[in-house]
């Protein structure tokens, strides 16, 4: 019987890519293992995700995707995205249970690796006595926050939204309560209750796999491995195996962005891309355009339509934007020598690795951060959703790889502020120092992934743990 590792990612291409990359690394470490990735139809509803799955299927036959059937009553897209993810995973539990049972009839399941947002399947894995690991697709800092959340929950009674104080978490700068993820601000939110469950279950896992590397978050990793985030019990084995990021794709050789970058001077272009679902209202789009013009810097900007106001729309839906209606009159013409505006989606990883790129206005999503660190590109932090505000504190004040962008309480950034930060990053001495530091991170990220590097050693330990299971 073949030896299988089953993986269950969460929705969103960022979550899928890190899971697939981990699968590829596991196979490269031990080619006798095969990988089965469970997917609901909601996992591959967008074009970018469907294409990605198609490419992996043809390039890596040892990774197979197991397509779970459509639910008779799938959760409704009007549900807030975070709740939708939890509901979906919960609804699939009976199917996942039967699927795991059926896989185990013909193969030895050496372990199940759950995305932390697929946490609701944890009890299913336990009921089948399967060794269960979590892949945490955020930072080591994020894992620490997640684990420590149970302690905060048990030692306080107020919601974060009412605290008006700083949250102290071992190994990290204090986080202002309102910079905690929106989904956690109120104890009565379903999303809060779901995250507390993740926090509790993660302490019971066989191992926690983290998408980060030793040189990026050393202080934080030390306090994690010292057990400071689970004061009342043992910390599961931690595996820092990152950066799990996507390599170059042959599909993109003719891409408009990469061709345009070929004609730009070295490290001269600032990239503005805001994750898989980042969208701005009309007034903010106008203001960004004004800020770009004012800064005089070269730029590559991925523009999307503003979020729909009343429509029931999938968070990942990307309708074609009408640029002339969204941007100031004449903007595209005036900036055509210095800038490129792209609609909806771009090959971000390859763009960041391009020699002409010198800065990245980033929404602080962890995959984007790692792609930038690997490529040696410094950041301007513009958090939008999920845990990104707290990531900003970590990136700017903790590991010092980003500039802080001032924004109003509702997240609005003025053209002047954007222009100032762009000039600081691209022209001034402080930006130069930041770039040098991030270039050192890039060298460390690459060193971590070669034989004998810290992430390779951690990967070997993880595969050793998977293989230690007698089925
Ligand atoms: N991405 C991309 N092109 C785009 C926008 C995003 O390839 O135009 C990719 C990006 O490279 C990253 C992922 O989508 O791998 C986004 O993940 P991240 O964790 O940064 O943010 P999320 O979308 O989960 O908020």
C-alpha cells in the first residue's frame, strides 16, 4: 500500500499555494510518499485558482487533488467571508470523514495536514485516530498570537474592541487592541469563537508547520519554541519550513507586466498589489492615483473594481474594471512613460523577483510578505483585512522590513502621505537602509531552503515525524 499524506487547505489561492509547495517539498524529501489534497468546489471557483490547480496537476503527478462533491446546500456568499470559510469546512465534515476512511482502505495515511482555517476537520481526524498537523500559513508571530489567544481569553473578560489598551504577547511589540483582526474584536462574534477553537486545537496537534524561516523572526521563534505562548501545557513540535512560495511559471513568459518591467531601470519600480481580494472604494482609488503622480516614482499597479455595496458577491469575484471611470481624467496618458496599470491580477511572485522592482506597497498578507522577502524587496505596509493590521506592527516595529503608512481610523490614505512614503522608500537614506536589511533577508531565505539550511533541516524532521507513524 502506498504511503499518503492528506492535505486540506483553506479557501484562497494564498492558502492553496503554500499547501502545494509544502507537498512538493515533502515529496522531494521522501519520494516514497504521495500527497492527496482535498478540495471543495469552492476552492477552485476563480480563474487564477483553477489555472493553478491545472498547472500543478500536469507538472507534479505525485500530488493529486481529490475533488469533494458539491453540497446540496452550500453556504451562502452573503455570509461574511471568514464565517463562510468555517461554515463550509464544517458542512464538509461528514464527507471528509468518509473520504479519509475510503483513502485509508487502499493506502497508509501517514498524517493529515490541515490549514489552520480548516480546523473544523480536526475532530474528524482525531475520531479516525489520524496524526494531525497544522499548516499555519501566516508568520511565526501569527502562530504565537493564535496560541496565546486562549490565555488572553481566559485571563480577561472584555472584548478587544472595548479594551483601549495594548495587548502584550511574548516576543513581540505590544499590539493595540483595535489592531487585532476585525473578526476577533468582539467575543460574541462567531468568528471569535471559531478562532478560540483553533487556538485550543492547535495545542493538541502532532505538529505545527509554519511558513517562515529562522532568520526572519528569530526572537519570536525562540519564545515560541521556549513554550511562552502556551504557559499551562506543552507546545507541540514546531517546524519552520518556509518560505513556501511559488516558483516561476513558464506560462508567464509573455506577460505584459514582465515585458514592461524589462524596459525599466534596475530597482526603480514600486509595485502596488493588494492580495487576492483587496479592493478600494472610488475615492481611495483616485487618491492613490494622485499620490503616484505626485511621488514621481515609477510604478506597477494592479487595479480592481471597488467592493460591491449591496450585491451578494463571492469575495474572490473579479469583474473587469473600467479604468477610465475609476482613475483621474488623463491619468493613464500622463503616467504612461513611468507607470503600468494592470486590471485585476498579475504574476506577483515573478514581478517581485524582477530586477527592475525596488519597492512594494503591500497589504501585509503573509504570502506577499514572504515573496517580497525572498526577492529582497522592501515594503510599505497598507493593511486591509484579516490579520493584516497586526502584521503591520510586526513588519514595521518587530522585524523592521516595512515603512508605516499613516491612515485614518477608517483606513483612508491621502495622496500626500502615499507620495511621501514612496519617496522615502525609493529615494531617501532610510529607504536605502531598509532595502539593505531586506536584501540580507533575501540571502537568508534562500540559504534556509538549500541542503543544510534551517528550513530544510526542519522539513527533514517533519518527514521523519510523518514516517514515524506505524499504520
Ligand atoms: N497574487 C498574485 N497576483 C495578484 C494578486 C495576488 O499572484 O495580482 C498572489 C500573491 O502572489 C500571493 C497571493 O496571491 O501569493 C496572496 O496571498 P497573501 O497571503 O499575500 O494575501 P491574501 O490574498 O491571502 O490576503
